[in-house]
C-alpha cells in the first residue's frame, strides 16, 4: 500500500508498527482498545461459569474416602445442561486451571457417562 498512489499516506502513518515474536505485546490487542476490553469481559464470564460448575459438582457429588467430591459425567451433564450447553468446554477449562480431574482428552455424552469427575 505504501507504493499505491491512491492510498492515503496519513492512514498508513497512523497504523501501528507490527510486533515480532518475543515482544511482550505480540499477539495481544492494543492497550485500552475495545478488543482488549471484550477479551477481558469474555475471560471474566468464562471464569464465572467455571466457578458455577465447581459449585454444582460440590452440591451434586459425593465426598470420597480421599475427601474430594466426585460426580459422574452423566450426573453432571444432566444437572448442568439446564444451566449451560457448554458443559464439556467449561470442564476442559476447569481442568486446565487444575480445579477438576477426569480421565481422557474429551468427554462424550453417552460414551463417557460413567467417567468420574473429581473436584480438586
């Protein structure tokens, strides 16, 4: 665009400089932008859903010999699906943050109904 005679030079001058790998701002939206705010809002919303999932596991599960609360995927799915249709995605996020444990990469309704989910 810099060589294009029809492009507006002012627009190109105000364009931010591209960052490179290793730069702390690489892959992040500009500070104070609407994109940054939307990302923060989404992160907060998902965090609340993870907290709610943990509360549901605590209220519907049973305390095991090790003191941890456990629930089967079927029981959790049937309870939580009335609240949100993103049960598996929220479970994966909770596991990523070390809040729950279950075997396997992904949980599938029907196939993994008897998988035990443990609240850590």
